[in-house]
């Protein structure tokens, strides 16, 4: 199962605005009629329950949305670019590397925009006014967002089976459900998570068999560390503990190892409800089984059910199935709304974690009589205009004054005649 992927997405660029004047017979002084450029297409992730993993992204990792059409004369606007929808399986967490935003898609049909299309440029008709009736410039369209996105699939399961390799998790899953995981008597039989469905009297429960954890798994040892994320969405953990480990290890130490790795990976896992399953009971006699159960009830406390099972004789399996049905509350398997939000608030379409917005520009004095203005917002503004066009340059200077760039330069000590570089372009500015 492919549960990690990294893709590159590029939203569509906006179309350029049109510089055009109405020219018709018997229509003197027709005036500007340039249309606007179309907006570039967005890139959107869509949760699709027909997909099970991220395998498709091994073959294709670059995606690009359609660009917007250019504006034309006669006030004809360019067509908007087509939105690109990328299907991902339920349980996908998408981290946008460009700004750190995280989208959590868990329900079919949910969508999240991960790259916004560039805005189209305005045609010269937009700049006409009582004092400037014949604008001889138009705006350029801007490029769309471009970024890498890290995708991680976290299985949507009600119950997670955890334990050391060879603890009996795969055999237990095969007996409780119709899943057919690989079963053998050597470590790491389970190389990827397996899902099965437990049918109860009134509902179904999805059970995930997580590859065996070893000491150091949370730090990258063994195989289990790659799949620890899959237990984060579960609502109940079943810790499977081998009553008679073939390597002669201490079950108490084995239990502590798994619990420690779960806590180190995510402290939330330590708070999840547990069921302790003592597996392979057919390898010990009845007296030993009862003694082991009593000892573990004393160790873990009355709040954690302790069930002795055997996948060979089916001992304890009905009791375990009933306990799982009781331990997993009915309702959605994943909490979508923020934990600190009001209880009666509407469920969010998807969870988004977005850092604070940044200022559009920054003014620094680089030397005596030399200043530099930088920033993503100011670069996008300058990129809109043809700086060889006197009309466009005059309009841009008015915009710079309007958004406070001139005042910010004056606060830094700028005087007429000083060198100013804005978004990498030298300007000769006159504050007056």
C-alpha cells in the first residue's frame, strides 16, 4: 500500500487584459473597449472513496491547471481556466509546503483548494474615467500558485490492532473479519496495514492490522514507524500480547515496549481506550490462561478489558467482538470539528491549519541614498504592468502611493533623487 506521496501542482496563469479602442465607421472617438483576461484554473484535491491508496501518484507527480484566456476588443473577456481536480482517498492529509497549510480530507466529496489560479489582467476599459478617458495600457495576468504538496494517508478505521511482530494480530483479524492477511511464523509478516470489517448485529466496524512495532519504532526503527500514523484516527486500540512468545521474551516487557512507542509517536494515542488481548491461548493450559488473565487485570486496571483468545480454537473471539462493539461509540469514525469549538457548531467541510498572513512588502535602507522594497505582494503588483509604457508606469506609481510604499520610504529617510529598487526594478520616484 502506497501511503506517502509528494506531488507538484501549478495553478493556471491569468490571461492578459486587452489594450483596444473602438474603431467603427461613423463612430468618432470610440473610446477604450479592451476586455479583461480570464482567471487561471485552481488545483483542488477531492476526496474519492473509490480510491484506496496513493499508488497513482507514483506514476504521475506533476499537475497543472488550465490558464485563463486573454481579453479581446469589443469588451470580450477571456475564458476562465479549467479547474484541475485531483482525487485522493479518504483519510488523506495534505500539507502545502508553500505556506504550511494542512488539509485533512476524511469524507467522500470533501474538497480543498491547494493552489489558486492567477487573476486575469484588466483591459484598458477598466481604467477609463472622467479625467483619463483614453488609458493606453492594460494589466497582465499573474501566474497561479505553484507548490509541492506532501500527501499522507491515515487509514480510517474504528479499531487498530497493535503489538509486537508475531503477536497474532493478522490471525486475529482473519478470524474476526473476512480479511485475508498474510500469516506466517516469522517477524514482519505484515508489511503494510490491512483492513477488515467486523459485522455486528446493528453495524459494521472497520479494523486495521498495523505492522508490528519494535523498540525504537517511533524514531524510525523497523517497519512499524512508517505506519504508526494509521492508528491516529482509530477510536479504540486492541493491544495484542503473545501469551507464549517463541523467543522467550517477557510479556510484561513486550507490553511496555509497544505502549512506550505509541506514546512517543503521539501522546493522544496514550489516551485512547484499550482492550488487551492475550493471544495464542491454545499454547498454554487453562490454569496458566486464568493466572495470566488475573495478573494482567491487576496490572492494567479494571478500566481496560482483558480477553484471552485463540485464533486456532476461536476461544474468546465472540467476547472480543462484543467488547469492540461496546467500546466503539456509534457515529462518525473521525472528529472533524475542532476539539475546542462549540458543541453545537456545524461540522467543517475539512480541517485547515493556516499560518498568519504576511505583510505585502518590506522597506529597507541598503546604503546611503539607496532603498529596496521587497515582498510577494509588491512583486505581484509590479508584474502586472508594462514598465516601458508611460501610462502604465504613472498608474503604478499612484498605486504605490495608495498602498503606503512612498510613505514607508519617507519614514526610512527617502528623499527625491535617492535610488529606489522595487521588486528588483529601479524606480525614479518623486514624492511630490
